[in-house]
DNA sequence: CAGTGGCGTTAAGGTCGCGTCAAAAGGACG
DNA sequence: CGTCCTTTTGACGCGACCTTAACGCCACTG
C-alpha cells in the first residue's frame, strides 16, 4: 500500500484531502508542522510527500531542504499563485513537481500517480526526471527555466514558461484553459478572460513550427490546447 | 575507490548521508567526534574529509587545525549559514571549500566531486588548489576572499564577496533573492528588502562586462540572478 | 446561408520588478 | 567624539510584463 505524507498546517485542508486520498486507495499520514514532519517520513514509511511551501509559521523551503538532506523520498510541492522564485528554489532543492494552490483533489492524485510512476519502477534519481524534458525539437529545463527549439534558446516570460511547462508535462493530452490559467497564471479562469489565449499566441510565435508549418501547440475548439509531438 | 570520512556528532545525519554517498559510489567512513577522527583519516585512508564545524561538544575548527597539522587531505567544511567568521577561519586553516548547513545531499556530492577533481589529478599540494574557482574571465579565491576579472584584482566588500561566491558556486543556475539574502547577508529576505539588489548592482560595477557589454550577472524577472559563463 | 460564439492576433494601458543614485544608519578604530 | 567604511533604506525612473479591449476569421448551428 502506498503511503502519502501531507505536510500542511491547514488542518481542515489536510483532513479533507486525506479523506479523498484514502478513498483513492492511498494510506495517508499528516504532519501539521515542519518539526513533526521528519519523524513521520521515517515512521510512516512515506512513499511520497506532499508539502505546502506557504506555511505561515515555518518556511516550507527549509522543511524541503531538511527532508532532502536526510531522505530521497519524492516530494510534490504546493506553491502559491505564480510564485516562480519558490518553484525554482524548490525544484533546485530536489522537489519532483509542483502544483499551484488551490487545486482540485483529482488533479493532486493525478500528479501523485505521475510521480510514483516516474520514481518507483526505474529508481532513477528524482532530480533527473524533473530537470529537463524533451519532446521532438522542443525542450525545457525546469531548473534553469529555459526552453529550446532545435537546440536554439527561446526567451520566454515567466507566465509563458509556466504554460508551456504544463503543456509539455502532459504531451498529447488536451489541457483546459481553466487548468492553464490556474497553473500558469495562478488564478482561476474568469469569464471573458482571454489572457491564456494571448500567452499561447506569443508562445507560438516564439517557438518554431514543424516542417509543414503547423505549430506544436494546437487548439481544440471548446476543449483547450494540446502539445503534439509531430 | 574513493573514500569519504564524515566527521559529525549527529549520527542520524551521518548515517543517512553516508547511505546516500555510498549509493553515489563512494566508500564512507564515519567519525562521531574529533578524537576518533584522526585515527580514521589514517586507517580508513580517507581521500576527502567532510567536517561539521558546528558540533556542540568539540570545536570543529580545532579538529580542522589538528587535521591540517598531520595531513594534507582535502577538507570540506559544513558551516552554519552566514557564519562568515568560521568560514574565513576554516579556509585560512586550509579547508578546501565550505557549504552552508543544511544542504542537500546532491549539492554535497557535487562539491565533493569538484574538490576531488581539483586535488586528485595533479597531485599538487592542496594549498595550491584551495578554494579557487574560475569561470571565464572571473575567478574567486575563497581563502583570500579576493576576486579577479581577467586576472586584475577586484576589491569587494564582505557581503559582495559572499553573494558573488554563492552565484559562482552555482554557475548557470538561477539563484533566488531569498537564498542570496540568506547565504550572503545571513538573514531571510524581508518584503520590500532591496539590499540584495543594491549589492548586486555594485558587484556589477566592480567586475567587468563581456565583450558585448553584457554583465556576467544577469537578472531573471521574478526569479533572481544567474551567473552566466559567456 | 446568415448567425453565433470560440479563437488568433495586435495594440494600448497599467502595474510592478528592478537598476541606480543618494542619503541615512551602523560599526570599527583612533 | 569624530572619521572612514560598509550596509541599509528611501526614492525615482525605466522598461518588461500582464492584461484588457478590439477587430477579424473561421467553425459549427439552425
């Protein structure tokens, strides 16, 4: 049985999340502060840690640093809206993925499963799995926040990189505007909100196109966007 | 096989670190206090020593002094964050590098490998290799706390040197203001705190620029700063 | 085939991160 | 107590970035 350790001082949230995760078939342990967390990792034999970076009293990054200095357990960070500095700092410290708060429980479980798929079978060093991802001519380096097209660097803004990151993390799968807005801009999608479209547009212009002139980012009417391989 | 000697009285930490380092392909020996350390250096034939300066019962600097009086084995110190006095004292006593605690195992191994690269091939006396790092026209000497640009000396203040040191230790990787403040100024970053910016600004003015006029220290909006190679 | 609504794209406006200068606040030393 | 050096704080301005608005196109619908 897979065990998840939730570290967050919002006990209401962890309670509900924990319930949901248990319904999904996980075993759940909870730590309400950083201090208690370290013991729990060991004695709960956690297979994965979900860590809230924004805690009022303790610095989540410090907790992460200490976890990493003592264990190689996979870590999924919950970060505040668009807090880029925290994200890269976290990934740099060896976190495996991040998710912008607030997020749906369904999405959280999806990410958890994705990390477990990556980390459990191969036993590959976790930092390897997160750092760079290449899909055809397109590649991103999450630690450096740099994208390249056919090995030439592409200069993206913060939001643009976030959106491309979400798309590339789910190659071939359609991603809704709502999720792109939440993960990329850090806020839920409002009605008549065209911000995502505009950002996708500028990403398209900055990265290249395939030989036939098509963009790797395709739009699905009424659905969202997909990153296609070729 | 390369052997690492860990000197630290936190046995839990050394145990986990040791495990990690063994996975990384090193042979690991552990000494829980200063006394036991000296014997171990000899009989474990340590190729490098990782020494915690901040030990509750013994003075790490004393241990370092005694190590240096008997051996020229490379030493990597673990120091408290921002503890400039200890760093300088340690480097003066002949330590090869330092790392602020707490640190990730990944970073520790990276530093260890860096030191081994410097010290092993040439067989040069360690004092020669001590704490100097060169990146393009820029070089720093951690023992003397001096920086040079194109081999001409650059006069930096204490904080300025710390910041440049942190940046140069992670060339090509973005470093957040929060980390620069913590490592360079010894305090967490407060809101509306512009100190880091000002220091970076004066570092930029003191060191030179590349041929195209760009500074080796580039800022990433919303992220932090990077030291680029060219 | 006209209508509607989703989407691409450009341009304009406002916000805010950051560079930099200047003055204030510490601190070491005589 | 005064001087010099380092560090921090305040302030100003620029420019990058995000958003909003507007226009036009195209797919789907009745």
